[in-house]
C-alpha cells in the first residue's frame, strides 16, 4: 500500500515538473531543487523524489549526475512566441460552442466572511441530515440484483411520489409519465432550449430576469425578446410573436412580483394563439410568507406550459435534483433528449428522495425551513428598517428567499464602489442591474438582491449594520446629472 502511495506521489511530481518545463518556467540548463529540498517542499520522501528525477532523466527531460543537482536537458526551449499548451486556442468549434463563448461571463466571488447575501445559497445547518441519511441507507440496502441504467425520465418510484406531492403542494394534476427528473432545474432549461428553439427563433424573457435561463436559450441560437415587468409580473399588453416564453410567475426573479390573474390568462391566450410554449420556472414556490398559495400556470393550461421545479431551494443546490412536468405530447422527445445527455439522474439520490417524499419527512422539512426562513426574513426586514429607514425601498418580500433593496437617492453607477467597500468589510453584495437586458435601459437607482436563506439572524443584522455604516461614511449619493429610480 505504501509503495502504491509513493508511486502516485512520484507520478504527480513528474507531471508537475513537465508542466513547468513546457510552460517555460524551467528552461534548458536551469537547475532544479535538490532532492532533499524538493522532498521537504512536497512532503514526500527523498527516495520518491529521486525516483521521479530518474524517470525524467530516462525520458530526456533532465540530466542527473551523482552528487549534483539535476538540470533541464537542452532542446526543450519554447519556440519564440509559442503560447503555453494550456492556452492554446480551440479549433473547429461548433456554432453552439461559439455562441456559448460569446455570452458574457458570470461574475464569481469568493464567499464573504462576515455576511454573504448571495441569493440561492441555503444554510448548511438546515439540511435534514438524519432524515437524508436514513433515506440513503434504505436505498442502499434495497439494491437491485443487477446494476443497470435506469429510465431516462427518472425512477418510476420517485416520479410517482413527485406526482402525489405536486398535487398536494401545488395543485398540479399530472401523470408520472409527464415528469422528467433532471440534474437541477438548469438542465431542464437547457433541454427546453435545445428541443423548442432553432437558431434565429425568438423567445420572450422577463426584463430583468434570470441570466442562466437567458444564456441557455441564447446558446441554442434563440433571439431574446425582453419584456418589462412590474409589481404584477410580466407585462402582457403587447407580447411579440415568439416560439416560447420563459416566466417566473409565482415570484418574479429578481423583483419579486406575482403575475396577476388577468395577466396569467393573457399570457396563456398568447401561447394558444401563437402556438408557443410557456416555460414556468417555479424555483422557490414553497416559500410564501404574507400571501396565500398561488396555483401555477400549469394548472390552467397543461398543454401549453412546461413546469420547472427544483429541490435546490428546499434541500440543497449541491444535490442537483430537479424535475419537469411536460405536456403529454412532449414526453417522448424530452425522454430521448435526457437519455442522450446523461442517461439519467443519479439513481441513489432519486431513491433517497422518493423515500423522503413517501415517509412524509420531506414535507415536514419544508414546513420547518419555511418557518426558519420566515424568521430570517423578518430579521432582515427589521434590520433594514432600523438601519436604513426611508433610505431603502424593499421589493419582493412576500415570497421566496430574497428581497431587492433599492437604495433611494444613490445612483446605480455607485454600485461597484459600494460592492468593493462592502467586500473589504467582509460583506457580499450583488447588484440588480446586470440582470437587465444589456441593450436596454438600466435602473438609475442602486439596487441589491439580498438573499437571506444562507445566513443566521446575527449575520443578517451584522451585514445590514455594516452596509449602513458604509453608506453613511462614504456618503454615496446621486451622480451628477443623474436622477433616481
């Protein structure tokens, strides 16, 4: 066993030194560290390093002599102007790949230490560890006699359990055959894009809206037609012709509006008249605080609506479990597309999820975290009122796991400076403006999406207090010549 471990370390040393030579960090004639120094640096035995150096000597990368440090062999110079191997330009990319690379990259930040308001995060302490472990153990012990690929639509046991749950929780009437289990809702959106759009087809999307949905449809060659939203959700008074519409009617992302009954009927009428499908993303429909449950669009027209659900906002985004409810006529094509993509979602997690649903543990968990997140929401709203008062306008607080905080009197162009100051103080802030269509107008007032499901109450209070201090000390105000929202 020890010999195998040493061989593995030696292989890693060989690969690392070759990479340094190919990149030009080590040039012909350069001396490498002594075997003793290299061993200390890598935490390996000197014997292992000597074996790696000897192999590199045999391959012509190094010249080794007894009692002398190894040197890089001649003839391994990088050609002038030659790019490092890792930076070589890709060749023969498909049109899909080129569209993908043309999309603006999403900004990624390391989690802030004091309070990170990134939306989509959940608290690790909320995960039902014991219930999940029991469900996993039961799934493992019930292993089949033969290990084989499963149904691309998902485990029949899970789809049956999901059917019952969706009827109880969301009023959706469907058959298990209409459900497709996917690796998170993002894969569901990607399948919708590939199956419903051809290059050049137009798709309606909310403005502002979910960037990864927009990117999925655009990568498939779709042409975005942004439609403004207000407090009642997507504006349906002048919907353009399109192949599909992507909407978040139960809690518009990010502004939080709920699509009104009148607009729901107008949207469904548009879909029927134009032959388009509606992709309904119910990403956090389990969280309703001050309003009664709102039936999904799917319940009004199952033939026109593809319902997208996820477990990322109730269990964990790391599980990568989501599901689609598709019209009966689309069942086969979605099943075949899922088969070609990755065969099926992981079966062990599917079986464990089915057990959580069948035992009632999942719904008990949802009730528990709904209460916890309602408490977090109250703490956040109170902290914003106490620390910022009339200087902040909060939107979208009735449902979901985030709010939008508009900083009244502060111009949107101040957002980068506020974010940088907050990051220095250990606070993670995320602006609303990048979620607007880049070719259209942006909000004039600074606004931030404040996710609260990943933070405890003390972190929420500290985060708002630090933000208030930053705004007061830096005296951020409107830019010259610019108005507010």
